[in-house]
């Protein structure tokens, strides 16, 4: 565990303020759920909770099915990182931070479709390889109980691949299904 040197007092309602610098660094937004742990030494540990991350193995199997159906690299993410990938090397995507552009698509609750290489694609990862360019992509937010919690992402680097309505509908259906799973 890393000490920050920051000390906060608990108020009369049992609340403690997480400093802005820490919230910014850990990408904790207003309304984000935090999981609370305790240990034997009396430490209280707050961990950012990822509801979609709870689906772990299921998300990986679902990404694999989507990849087999679509033929495209398929990623499933929470609001911050890729939690499942199929059709590409896991180390390229898994547990990598999403780009601010993808976070905005998720937050805006809109599906992004880049159909061809002529259209401007966005970076999927925060630290994308400079030589990686996506020729087409679909990003569909996963929404649970009205809140955006992640995304289903299809990408291709093959300039001959063109994504369109079929891929958009497949991603939207998958995202809707995952959102409903989180509501149960």
C-alpha cells in the first residue's frame, strides 16, 4: 500500500472526503461505487467497484462469441479499462486504460460507428501504439439502470473491412444484454 501523507477526519455522519487529486488520479467520478474492505490490522480499504468487471469469465466468453460471429477484434470494457478481448493478443488490450475519446462515447450513451478508413477513427486505449490506426470501429455503451458502465467495442485495422449497420446492431444488442445482466 502506498502512503499519500493526506489525513482526513470523519464527519458526524460518518463521511470522509477523498481528496480531488486522488479521485482524479484513480478516475473516481461523482456517483462511482466504491467497495469497502477491512483487514485484520484495522485498515479500511476503498476500491473502485466495476460492476461489469464482476462478469469476468462470462465477459471473456461473450467477447469470444461476438468475435466468432463478427470476425472483428472484440473488446468489452468497464468505464476505465478493457476487461475482455477476443481476436487479438490479450496483452495488447486487457486491463489497459481506455482513451478519453472512448470514455466520452460511453458517458454520452451513444454508439459510435466508423465505417471506413476515410472516416476519422478514435484511439481505443489511452496509450495507443503510434502506428496503430483503425480502419473501422463500433463502440456501443453498456447501460445498466440508466447509468453507463462500459462498452462493447469492435475494431479492425484491415483497410478492406467496412463496418456498418449490422456491426452496430450486433454491438448494441450485446451491450443491451450485458446491461440487463447487471440489473439482475
